[in-house]
C-alpha cells in the first residue's frame, strides 16, 4: 500500500505489484524482483532469451561475449560458451552447444533426429538435456569428446569432431600487473559482476575506452588501464565497494595442471590415479579418458580394452556360429 499527505487510509497497489512500508506514491509500487535468468518489464518478469543472461533482480539481460552463446534463462556469464571451441573446464565436450557439424575427417554429421543411414538411440526425445539439435557435434553418452554419426555412408558409423579446446584465460607470468591481460573474466574477487567500461552507472569514472584505446576496455572484462597492481573492474552491482581486483589465474599454473598424468588407453582417471577398465563391465577407453565407455548392447570386452572395435559378442556355444547380429544355431 501507499498514501499521500493527509490520507485517512492507505491505497492498494495494483494487482501483481508490491511496495515498501511507508510508500508515498503509486509510483513506489513495483513488481517483485525477478529471479536470475529473467528481467523486469512493465508486465512483470520475462525470461532472458538465448545468448543472454541475468542475475537476481535484473532489469535487463546481459549479452554473451562475441562468439559465445547461452541457453534461454541463463543465470551467469559462466553459462555463455563458445560456438567454436570447447570450454577448458568441459573435459569431454558434454557441455558443448556450438554449431560445428563435421567430423575430424570432414564427414558431414547425421541429424540426431534421423535414423538414416545409421539407426541409433541418441535421440532428442531420449536425451532432452544433451543439446541434440540439427546435426551439431555433441557428446550425449559420456564419450571422450564431442562426436556425431556419419551422414555420408555406413563406415565409419561415427567419428569424433575436430573442435579445439578454448584458449586458456590467464595472465602471462611476465605480465606482473595484468596490464596486458585481454581475457574475458568479468567478475571481482568477491564475486560481483563488473561494470561495463563504456558505462557511467552505477559508478562514474574516467577509464573510458575512447580515452584509453590501447587498454583493451571491452565490455565489462577485467583490465588494468591505470597501472594498478593487477587487473580490476568497477562494481556493476552498486557503489560499495566502488571497484575491486579480479582473480585471474597465471598461465604457468594452468600449464602445471595440463602436465598432470593422463591415463593410457584402456584406463580411466580416478581420485587415486589411473585405473584399468574392469573385466565383466564391457567397457573400453582411449588415451586420456576420465571414464570408460560402454560397449553396445549385447557385446562384451576384455579388461583394459582400448577401442569400441574391441567390443565383441560373447563366444557362441557348441551348435551355434557367430554372425554380425550374434550367435545363430547351426541348421539341419
């Protein structure tokens, strides 16, 4: 409710709107703040469209960086992912939602909603969260990388796709103050979203892209345009604090992580190190795997199998013989 001077009662806010105690005008009536992934309009909260994101209480949605995309209702810039590379934290490409649609050897991918030339179970209906759109490379089954079925013939049935891992977002060791950093971290040390450099709200400032064209003041990415001790940004969520430093890893730390042991084919990475794909589980793995892949239905494999080609039907009993479809009884 709200009231003006001399009122004998308080007026009710319009349906669907709320006000703070002691409101003095109908203008103080407002919709309830929107949840993350939504933004405020005159008619209430609306979901952010694809390739945008928002946090709690937003009045508008933020655009993903150029070359990056997101699902509708994304709640953080971390939900933006590259169309042309696989994010560094996405070890097997399961989160990739880009538009690459050719295999490593250049074969055009088969649509996921098609059963020709290859029949399969990796359908959009069976796996609605796997992003099985069009014929884009995906990893719906926990394989080692994004892949697709071959649309051009029967062999090979499927192949991995040639999608590079995204470039590491880090500060070079010889860049002591982060002034050369041109990555896309856009969050302060306390988790606040950075203010755009071309904006004067909520914090007015003199670090403008037009005045410092060599400082890389793009979007709201962390930068060091003034010789501070590290890359920083203004607080995009308020005026206290006015600005904060950003946490950006050093490139040498990331290289150390990359030098960690990778498992040989036929093994997978566990908390205690590399473990062999076990017998009687009908699994296999390639080099560097974090898990073992399951053989197709009805097939089995030996311990430490290194390829799907190692998956085979169980040996036939006497009186039967092996075919591509399994054991068949010998005729009269």
